[in-house]
């Protein structure tokens, strides 16, 4: 069974541009969450989607947005990129929404974004 | 405040020696707890999880962790470390909040294995 798949794995963007990252969850999983990982801030929660609905959002500016499709695949978008957006963006999937007992959360390999 | 603390930023251990990584959480209710490992340039791999029941949980790669409610801890252990265990380890807890649930991570512990 395939794991969480994220594309692209690596990308370089220029300040002011926008970027879209994609995540395909494990087959059958309907919850997708996104995290940003930086050396200074560690792992920070961006948002979670379940059945195409955003369930929770972290403390990030409105430039960060996401969506989930009917097949549970998810995309996140960052507009007007800043240098500080350079990070590893991790996607996680689970069967159910975060917070249910027994709901294991699995992560992908991440998308490395460099903003120059 | 509800948080996860990993007191040790770096740990160096000799190959074959035992390893214990500390994790403390601050949370009012029974937590759901996870340990993940991250090799350089890679994503997070789940080592083990605790939801309820037996407080000693077994994971992959020979790791185990013990949930101690009285100490608000969920320490990760391995009896004999291999060079391939060099990586960064993250403890995480699911926070149940009215505004929305989320998985919250500790700062991580980087493990270096000496030959």
C-alpha cells in the first residue's frame, strides 16, 4: 500500500511568486493535514482537511491556503512568497479527523521549498 | 499552556549502548502520544503510538516507549543502538481543543551514534 505522496519534492521560487504543493493521502484516508518545518520554528501546524472541509487552521497568514478534493487529495498554496517561507512542507494523512482515539497519523516525505 | 517538551536537543550515544529520549507533555486530559523519527532530508516516520491501555508500547526498529501519567512523560527507549538510528526524533501529542484538534510536536532530539 502506497504511503503519503507529496509532489514536487524540491522546488525553488522567487520572492513574490506563488507555489502550489500537492499531497495524495494513503488510500482510504480522508483526513489530510499540512505542517511547516523550519530550523528556527520546528514543526508547525498549518491546517487540516477532512471530507473536503477545513477543520482547523494554524496561526499562519492568509497567504497560506489549502483545499481538499473529493478523492481526498489535497493541495496547499502559498501566495506572494517571502524568504521566510523557505521550509520543508509536510503532509500527513489519517483515516479520521485528528483527535479520535486510535487514529494514527502518517507523514509523507515532504516538499522542500526554497525562496530566493 | 498545553505543550510538548523534549529537554535534550542533542544526545550522543555509542553504537550498542542503550538510548532513552525524554518527552514531557502538559495537557489536562489523557493524551494521544506519538514518536516519529526523521532522517536527514526525509519526512517523518512513525515509530510508535499510545492511545490507551498498556502503558508500555512497542514500536518498529526495536523501539519502545512508556507512558507515565504521574510524570506526564512518554519516554522513548532502545536497548542497543545501531548506527542507522542516527536521526532526529520527535515526540508529539494530539491536543483536543474546542477551536480544533491538532498534532503538536516537541522541538526534537538529534541523536548522534559513535562507532
